[in-house]
């Protein structure tokens, strides 16, 4: 038996490891278009960019793992097409490979801007190792960096750049940073934290172009404002890589459609990670997640499915962001909340926000508050309805919220 894994990201590395843990003894081949083995993406905008982590440290497994576990890595090549009828994949160099089971862990790509000057040198996106290394090589004290987008990636890059002594401006089109994922109280806390570290944050501004001869020298906005730049980083979201799946006739809708066991409509094809649209039993909805947790847990489910041990994947999503000495841990999905309860004082740089809908806890944002984060996971799993007054009262132990 043979398994071909298309894509060499976090989900691919976990899937290969999980297949061996489940007792699969057939051949495994991972095909990735980057020249690197499966690696972690979160450090790209954090420790690797700031210089606190070396390249080898972002790899999921050492080289010996793939050798010992007989996992073949085909790197620097991409898959051109899938023939589900013949059960083959064709690589961009013309090689055709047969499979018995196929795993699509194709991930996502950055959403790029198509505005005047967007092809100038000095404009970066952070999604792959080469993006980060290229940007890090250009960091230098006193240089001007303009970040387009005030989401996780943009703010993490801003923090890393300030650590290197750069002058940083963040431009966000919404009325506050991280507008889509956190409550106003959390946005306000992060805006203050960045400004306290010397970052200029401008909200309610639409970037309309980049100027410069061959390299970017300024970022211009629709309101006529302009911001000098030696470098620019764009972080405005990602697009799931579903083209191969679509061309192969697999159902796709904001991701490759899979069931709660990571299986596509083809019994011989599974999919895991950022590229999937999957059911979540905790919330009773279908969704696509860009998170390490989903990549890992869904890859484990995909391995079980391949090994004939299908098991339902249903988990509370979690995410995190490191900026300066602040750790944000998010558990759950806050979309659709009708009440946000703050626990603790943001001025102390240690607080949390509990999101509820009709009394049921949906999510928790924990800022330097690991206890609230851990308890939030349990409460959300149990569909708990904690008393908002007790949530807000820090004299009440977090354990008493159960």
C-alpha cells in the first residue's frame, strides 16, 4: 500500500508521523513545492523573523525521523494534476506516481494586493520560510517599515521589527486592529501596547498604492496620506489552495470539503489543514480554520481514516499570538457573540474576555492568563453557561465558573 501526501506543511508532517503511530507500514511520500521539510508556520512572523530562532528549529522533525520511518521527501516540486480514476498524480516535471491513498494538505497562500506599485521591490508577504528570511535580511535599525493590515501577522511583524530598532507604521482599513477576531477591549489593549513600544497605528485608512522607482519608498492611501517606507509588509489574509482538488472533481467550498473524519467524497482521498472546509461538532457548523491545532488534530484523524480506524474529529479550536512580552491565547470561536465579559484589568496586562451567546460560552481571549484559557476550553466543550457576574469578579476563582 502507498500513501502520497501533497503539500509539505504542518498537516503533512503530522500525518506522516501519525500514520506510523497507527501502525501503517506501507510507503509514504510527501511532495512539497518548497525546498524545506515540513515546518511550523507560526514562528515565521515571530521568533524566526526576530532572530530568536534558527531555521532548523522551525522544522517539525529532524532528518533522521524521515529516514528512520521510511518517509520519502520530494521537495522543490509541485503536483500538476490528479487522476482519481487511474489513482495517479503527475508532478510538474512530468513524473507520474501511483497511489492507493491520497492526502491533500495543500494549505493556503497569501492574498496579494493588485494596486499601483504592488510589484516594487521591498514589498513582502509572510507565509513561507523564504519570505521570512528575505525580510529578516533587510531589517536594520532606523529603517522605516510600513505594515499593511492590523491582524495577527501584521502586528507580530511590527513587534519583531521594533525589537530590531526599526520605525514601524501599521495601516488598518477597519476601525481597530484585529477587528474580525477580538472584542474592542482587546483591540484597544493591543493598540496601546504597540504605541507604547513606539509603533504608529493608523486605522480607518485604505491603502491605494505603493510608490518608488524600482523599490518601494512610500505607501499611499485613498485619503491622500502617504507614509515613507524602506520596506513594506502586507498581511491581508490567505486563500485556500483548492485548485488541484477542484480540477480533480472534488467538492470545494471555501476549502476542500471533508467530513468529520477528514475524508473527501472519494474514499481514497483525505484532506487536512488550512485547505479544508470541515464540520465542527462543538459549534455545529462547517468552517475552515487557519490554525496549528486544526492541522495537527485533523491530520491525526486523516491517518486513522487511511488506516481503517475512522474516528470523529471534533475539537474546540485554539490559537495564539506572541507580541513583545504579551501572549494572547484564544480558545473557541467568538463570531456571533452577544455579550463580552472582561475579567481582570487590561492596565495590568493580564486579563481575559469571555464571549457568550444567549448565555452559552463561545470563546475566551486570555492575555497573559493561562488559567482562564485552560478553564475556557473545558467550559466551551461542556457548552457551559457561566454566570457573567462571577466571570467579571476576580475574587471568584476561575474554577468556580464551572
